[in-house]
């Protein structure tokens, strides 16, 4: 079983994903502010995935976190419209 810890802020739309109870960072997710996101209301995130980490797992976490947040705010979706994944 893989254990993870996620620390972040809904308000700032950012988080850090750690491997288990360690301080080893496996991914970082931050809201990306662009002209497009401001003008058209699109949500864009910059996702940095570290070495030897499954990208699909991190993207699945993002979707799950978005769904959790959406449940608490039923009026709008918080799932990002666009992802930029960097390693």
C-alpha cells in the first residue's frame, strides 16, 4: 500500500504531495495565473511530478481533490480545465 500526505490550501489552489510520513516531496500543484485564466475564467494548474512517480497517480489525485472540493461547493466545478505536467 502506498501512503501519501497532502498539505495545501484550497484558497491558494496549491498543494504539496509527500511520500508517506516522510518529508520526501513527490509532486507539487499550483494554480497558474495567465491572461487566459483571468479573461476566460479557465482554471489552469502547473503540476510538477518528481522522478520515479507515476504521473497518472498524481493526475488521479488532482481529480479526486477537485471532486472533494466540488462536493463542498455544489455551484461550480473546481476540476482544472487544463493541466501542465512537468517532471
